[in-house]
């Protein structure tokens, strides 16, 4: 089964997850940033597509690739600045899935918390007042502090397990 891993990464989080996923795939599988994604993806039996979350969706560079993935088997993975069990994470994956051109249902999805670019945190705190969901608060500062430790070894092991499960289910 011919596979490829494509990722978009701003801070290195998604690249780390992509590289972990790659270790569970057949030898010779390509792992490329979005700007190096092949124009024609129909040669692949499965595309693992990774992105970083930006305003409740895949980042713009990843969106461009998502919109042209025309293979039947797609596995999506993402990193974002909140724990993956929060509604925002789930909504982000739903939004990204909605970009697939043939209405494909991913054969698997994986979300991983990642560190947020400190420049983005600073920008958000300047844009939004205290009390706003994106404004400075003790809870938000703590979330960013904890998020800065991700992806950690456990997250990367979970990414490998995700890829193995996807491949096993494809038979």
C-alpha cells in the first residue's frame, strides 16, 4: 500500500507528529511539508495529512492541500493549543474534514496538543481584554505553560499507535 505523510507546521509540533507517524508506515513512505506535496495525489492509496489548528480550522497552507486530496483513504492529524478532548479540538477536525473535495470520511483522525507560538500568545493578549476567552487569565497562562510541554513522548507514542491502527484497519 503506497502512502504519504504531508504536514503543515508552524512551531515544529505537527512536524514532530508527522515524523512519529512515519515510523509506523512502510519503509520508503515520503514525509513532506505542504509546500512540497505532489500535485497529483492519486498515486497514493492513503494520504496522512497533518495541520496546525488556526481559528477553528486547518491552517491556510494545509487547507489548500486538503481541498485537493482526491484519494478515497485519508487520515487526518492535527496539533493545537488546547487539549484534544475539548470541544474546540473536535470542531477543528470537523471543519478540516469538511474541506475534503469528495466528502470523504477520514479512515482515522488524531489530535495532539502542542505548544503555541509565544508571538501568537502575545498577539492574542494584546487583541483581547482580560475576561475574553482569548484574553489573559491565570487559567489561560497555565494552559499555555502546560501546552509548552507538548507534544511529549506519550503524544508521539499515541501518534505511532494511531498510524499503526489506521494501517491495520486498511488490511
